[in-house]
C-alpha cells in the first residue's frame, strides 16, 4: 500500500485534518470491521470466542515482532507503555549498591518513577541535560561509567519531538555491560526500527498512537538474552498452566502476562499492524519525515517557536512549538477541522502516514488565519 491508499482507509480524513497521532489513533475502516466482527462473535458465539481468545493476541505479537525486527517470543502484549517501563525495572532490580541509571531530562516520567519505588533506593538516577535544543550523545558518554546498569531513553521525546540514536546508545550501554531501555511510544509505527540490529535490550510502547491500534494495549520487548531475568508478578498465564504445585515461568515473553489479555483491544489493534506491514516501515518513515520537515519549515516561516530539530536524524513525527496561547490556538484549529494537541504552553502537531501535504497546508492556513486574527485584534485595541 502507498500512503494515499492508507489515507483512503480513514473516514475521519474525509472531513478533518487529523494530526494527533502522538496521542491517539483514529479508527480505520478495517478496524471498524474487525470490531464489528468481534462484537458479533461475543454476542452470538461467546463460547467459541473464549476458545479462541489466544489467537488474536498471538497474531498481534507476531505482527508487532515482524514490524520491529524481533522474534515473537520476545514480545508480550501488555496494557500500556508504562506497564512495560515498570516490568523492565522489575527485571533489573535489586541492583548492586552504587549502581546508576542514566536518563536525560526529557525522559518520560513512567520510565523514571519505577526506579523510585521501595527497595530501589540504592540506584542513583543520573540525568543528562539537553544543550542547544538537543540531547548530545557525548553527554551520555560522559555520564555513563562502569557502575551504570542501564541507559533509559524515550526514543522520540513527546515534549520536544527529539529523536535519539538508539543504535549508538545501545553500543555505549553494552560497552559498559549495561542495557539500553527504550520507551518507544512516539516511535513504534512511525520509524523503521529493527530491534535486533539496533541491539536494543528492552522496548515498551503503546498500540494507540503511531501503531494505529487500541488504547489499553501495549507491547513489551525483552531481548532473548534477558529471559534469564525474572518478573516479580506471576499469574496462571505466566506459568501456562493451573497446577498449584508446579510453577515455572514460560520460556518466552508470555511469562509477563498474568491473566486473560485484552481481547477486544487485540481485535482493534491487529488491523493497524497489518496496514503498517503492508505499507512497509521504510515508506512510512520516509513519508512521516517528509511531512514533518514540510510542516516545520512552514511553521518557522510564520515565525512560530518550533523546538523540534530541523535535521531529519533528530526528529520523526512529533512537532513541538512553544506558545503561551497554545490552548486558544488548538481550539481555533479544532473549530476549523484541524486536530492537534496542547499541554500548558506546549503546542504539538503530529502527522502520520495517512496524512498528506494537503492536511499540512490546511494547518498552515489555520496558522495564517490565527495570526491575522491576532493582528486585527491588536489593531482594534490600538484604535480604541
Ligand atoms: C514517550 C511516551 N511514553 C509513554 C507515554 C504513555 O503511554 P501509556 O499510556 O501507554 O503508558 C506517552 C504518552 O504520550 C509518551 O509520549
């Protein structure tokens, strides 16, 4: 499929310029069909659905693994990115006294908080500070030492749209016998990623953003070599059986599941993974970078304070700008049929493979109209 064919699958785009993929994915016609099928199944043949609960989940694991260059056995379906970020800390603790973990100041909170829980106080948390709008690899090099047990980053940071070089960070971590932990909530489904080739140790993400799947569904990747580390929670699903007197974690990442998985969420999630695989992640990433580059240029031309780097190697689909009136601007665009995001003084616009330059132009026309409105209001105020 090409991006125009992907676009045709999303009803919302007939009316709106939906550019909030860093938040939540709109439903495609394939997703709507999958959910209808699921509802029909649970309505008319629930017993049969129960017998097949595993199938949809297994298929999602398989598709996700294929999309990100992993083995199915290394992938677990979990409930969120944050759940995966907690799981990895369970696997790495208790850690020897004097250990440290290196983050940067733009890390997502769910990657940091689990290290602050009881019993983990002896791990020092180090934060690399960004400089000149970038997090510099050399600053990670300076922060890491032989007491480092992990480097932990958000592949693409949601507040800036900055993209780390996770291949280089994995090499750095391994050179110190440490591991690389990646929060991929803003990269899975937008970037062409091969987790094996990049050498990533742990990767967590949600299905509901760039993967075009459901909220409440996430994926957790644990590299095969780390299957000797054990989770701290167990349910029948981690054992693969009900014998009270025999417990052994399953050999694959399925051990991270406790009970019945989110079967409605899996039905919702599968079509998005299939669409991305049919399109090919090289095509997806190229399209996303083209649109984000085009959009950033248009925003800068209009004087917007874009904080996302211009260079394609440092960005992906998240475009961030600072505006004191971000909320008002978001509402103005929303009323014109352009979907974006704001939080405090952060404004964001996140184009995906289903968007086109027409959507970006519609957004930029919105910027022009908003600025004209501001100029007219200022003139009227001066006259008064
Ligand atoms: C980088 C990053 N990590 C994690 C999350 C939260 O994801 P989840 O709700 O799946 O835990 C977000 C949400 O925006 C995010 O941008």
